[in-house]
C-alpha cells in the first residue's frame, strides 16, 4: 500500500488536557442538549478511532521536537524524505481510545476527517454520524475475520493484500476461489464504506 500520511486539519477536538467523555460537550452538557450548542466532536471520536488504525493513513507526521516523546511512547518512528512520522496502527490505541491522550502528538489532536468536520459544523446529526462509524467498523471487522494477522502490527489493508496474493491462484480448488471472491468483496465493501461514510 502506498504510504500516505495524516495531515493536520482545523482542530475540532477537545483542547482540554483531560480526555473528553463520550456524550459530553464543553461545560459538561451532552452534545446537542442545548439549542444552538456547538458539538465538540468527542462523541464521534470516542466511538471511532479509525484514524489511528492505519485504515485511513499509513503514517502520522511528527514535528521534530516530538521525536523524543515518540521514543518514550514507543511509537514506530520512520523518516521520509520530507518529514518524520510514525507508522500506523498506533501501538498506544486502546480500543477506540488513545492510551496516551495527555501526551499524544499534535497531529493526533488536530486531524479531523470529513465526517467529524460536518458533525461539528452541525451538518450531520450525532445519530447519523455514529451510524456511519458503525458501518465502517462492521465492514472492517468482516474483513479482519477473513484475514489472518501478520507477524507484526500493520494496517489491515496490508494484511488483506498479502493474504490475497497467497490465495489468488487461477488453479486453486473451487472452495479457495470462493474464499478469494469473498475477500475481494469484503475489501471493496470497506473501501466504499470509508469513502461514503467517513470522507477522510
């Protein structure tokens, strides 16, 4: 998979040093509980976490002063011709949450996918945003169930493509060919779900 990197967008996430609680906006009120209240995005982020998994990007850029921090956090740092970064999936992700939230690199707090931007702008209601996230996670889970994990953590796409190369043989028996077709269908379904529902 071609290496791509997340780039900071206008931050729509909670700027506090404490990790936001799901369902809570600034001031402790549930998102959308007050007329005209601006959603802060924590509801969606805490249900999602897909930007940390490698499904959207292979790399997350680091600022040079963050390199010592990345070492302490045991992030898999790599150097590109243009910038320093760490490979995804992030080893500090715990479920959909960040295990080092108070010390996370800047890119982690500033990136906002298209869905998050539209949600915080009030264009997509919370229920719909969570439904979109759930569809993507379901599609990713279906693909993961079909693909054995590699020897080292890497994006699901890479595991799937490597496994497909092993399976895809025109002379394979019918049951193997059906497995190949099922894997290709699951790959296509996940790609479509990400493009349609997340707009990274």
